[in-house]
C-alpha cells in the first residue's frame, strides 16, 4: 500500500507532469518530421530533461502538536460523555456536580490560553495548568472508577455519600482554581472602563 501511494504521488507530481510534456514534444517532433525513427529516444530524453528541471512539489508542513489545554479539553469532554452514558448508575446530583466541574475546568483552560498581564500570573500558569490536569486526569476518573466498580456488598447509600463528598471537594477546588486564574479579557475591559471614566471625569 505504501509503494502504491508513492507511485501515485509521483504520477501527480510536478516533475512527472513536466516530463510528460517533454515526451509529448518529442512525439510532436516525430509527427512533424523533425526526427525520424529515433523519436522514442528523443521523447525519453525530453521526459528526463523536463522531470529534472521542474520545481519540486511543495512539502506539506507537519501538523502542529495540540496544546496541553486542547488535550485536557478533549479528555474532560470524554469524562463527561462517560458520566452521561453511566447516568443511570450514578446517584442523584452526581451528574450535575460533574458538569459544573467540567464547565469550571473549561473556563480555567480558556483563561490559561491567554497570556496573563501580571508577571506573577504568568509564573503561576504552569502550576495552575498542572492542577487542572490533576482534576481531569486523576481525580475525576478515580471517583467514577471507585463508585462504579465498587463491590456488590458495599451499601449503596454509603457509596453515594462518598461520591458526593468527593465531587463536592473537587468542585470546590475547581472553583478556587478558576478564581486564581485571571480573566485577561475582563481585566482589560475593566481597565479601559476605569481609564475612560478618568478621562471624562466620572467616578
């Protein structure tokens, strides 16, 4: 399959097209009576010349690696999809809390995509990204796995209380994280409003 793909790429290449044009010129010279029985050699030679002088095909740029924030968004969505599929097995309120956590983590990731104005926030960004990663990749899957894979002798009420407590702690942690990561756009809009009030003498 790989060899066929390589042949197909060459047939579609600029070099092959230029060579074919040269070969057709050789055939045309034969039909015009310019060259005699040696026209196959002329056609091959002109094909080779055309293929050699033709510019190479442009090299496609390799696809950019997705950022960690993009990867975490996809993983958070995958966790949410899992909750939706397992909603019948989850206690009341668990899906709602889970959605709040994922929504809050999305806000954090969106804010981390924008460079912060303050140096302290830029320095803290990697740690905050690590905290978001911990929520998505460790804490949420662990809570779900522990509840959904509990042994049959575990009392359902006890398991539901533990899951609710775990999700509430994660939710509070996500809220604190969102409060720590500045909303650069909102901050700049507020700065502009204050500056305009100063200019126009308003308080």
